[in-house]
């Protein structure tokens, strides 16, 4: 995932408990970081620690929303997949070539 540097950042509203906000405010002083930077660091750590697929998040970041009809069509297709549909039919091995 991108390290968050050199990106245009947006302003967002956040609903959070007073206890967590108090902790974030103290961390802001201790770490000399903005609360936004602390949250970004925490999310990146969560993704790394939970071994979540960063490619999924990159794709979803740019994925277009689909309308309800398209969503229903996709859901029907996915609901009708069988175990055979989910079996691996081919495998490929990729090699990195150095010069």
C-alpha cells in the first residue's frame, strides 16, 4: 500500500467515542503527529498484522460502485457457483528475471 506520503488528502468527518478521542489527542502530543497520521499508521499496522491482502484494498479503492440491478445480477452469479467452479483448473509459476 502507498505510504500515505505525497497524496492529496481529503477532509472527513469521524464519529468516535470520547475515550478514544482523548487517547488520540494524547498520542498526538507524544508522537508529534496529527491524529490523521496516527489513524493512518494504525490502519496500516492492522492490515499488516492481520495479513490482509493489500491488493484487495488497492482494487477496492478504485472500484466503481454498481447499481442495485447490477449488484443483484452479480450476487445471483456468485450464489450459483458450485464447488467445481471454485476448483483450481490451471496453475502457473512466475519467475522474476534479473539482467
